[in-house]
């Protein structure tokens, strides 16, 4: 490792899981579990591997509003169906990503896909909330359906594995998603003894979720369902996989603006929160059948 290494601030265990809706059993690493600086990423929920029993019942999260940010859902096992009030709908399967820009306001619902729910099976997913700068919070909602075969991939040398560049840039390869601020979101799928090096500016907030496997990151050991949080120093992150592993790498330029959150609204002040609630109550987010 070089001398310009990012210091590991902490290796964080998963907080106790809780249910979101009647389907998703998630550990909220931040902001609830740990008060860490990860702007522009505001929230990280991880539904670790869960075996779902077959059912004909629709399970998930019913119609709910969002304003002021983006939701990024990454599927590792299973299948998730979604609909929103802008008329977008789709299904994401293992390896796919749903990147929804709620911005000025949208209604949304997410359920296990019907056939997957009826058959049951292994489920694993991440949901991120990505904050938007004040100037973009009231922009038009949009949706990016990112299937795995469209994700830009960087193959590491010596059979070390592959970096899936969902957003941002890695070694000159540009990520698939368009973003409002500078940020990087990668799935690194590393083979046993595979190594990867990441470089992010010292001022970027950075962290790595160990989705599965075990790795050594800048000298610190971390295992599945842990989050490695870095100090704002140095630039280099060196990862070596102790076994076949999947890690979710997050790094971004902080949005240095006030944050006001109320439930599914993420704005800059309380007046904007109040407006969001009023607009929602007045039906300005559109209509979506539950």
C-alpha cells in the first residue's frame, strides 16, 4: 500500500434489523444505526440474505411519497417489482439496479415480484437514499432502470474479479447511472485472494458495505453484514478478499447544505418540509393505486 492511504475510522456491525412494510427486513446502517458523515448518501438499508417462504400474499411496501432525493435499490438475490405515479414500473432481478429520482415529488410502491413471491427463495438487497442539492430538489422526477447487462464493468487483472460501476468512474471506465453530484457506487465482486485498489479524494465521504464474504481493507478485517467507514484523509483504499466476496463501495462529494428530514421527505428547512406535506395532502404527487 502507498503512503496516501485512507484511514479506516470504524468497522461497524449491522444494527438490529427492523421491518419496512411487511416484506423487507433491513438493518439501517445510517442515519439511524450510526451517525456518520456519508453525504451525499443519506440512508443505507441492507436486507441481508433472507429465505422467503412461498405465499400468494402481496408483500412489500405500499404507496408512499418521496421528495428531495433519489432512491437507489440494488438487488443481490430475488426480484422486486415497483410502480410510481409518473407511470414507471418494472422488475429488478439479481444484479439489477433501480435508480429513482423522486425530486419534486412522486408516489411509489415496492413489492416482491409475483412469481418470486409464489415460489419463495433467497432474497438480499440494498436501498440507498441519495440526497439532492437544493437547486435540484424540485426538478422533474425521473427513473433509470439499470439491468445488470448494461452496467459498465471493469475486469481486474490476474482473475481478481470485476468492478460493476453503477455510478461514477473507475480507472477511466464511466458508470451507467447519471447523477446530480460527484459520487461513486460500485459493486466489486472479488474472487478469493483477489485485490482491488480504489482512489477517492480525501474530502469525499467514503464507506464500504460487505455484502458477503470477508475482506481485508487497508489492513482491517471485515466480514459480511459489516460497514467499513473511512476518515476524510488520504485517497487510496486497498481491498484483498479472503474468500469470494461482494462489496458495495460508496464515495461522494458532500453536499454542504442544511438537511431537514421528515419521514420520506428530505429537504433543506422546515418550511420546505411543511410544503411537501401540504403538496402531498393536496394530491400534487399524482395518483397511484395501492
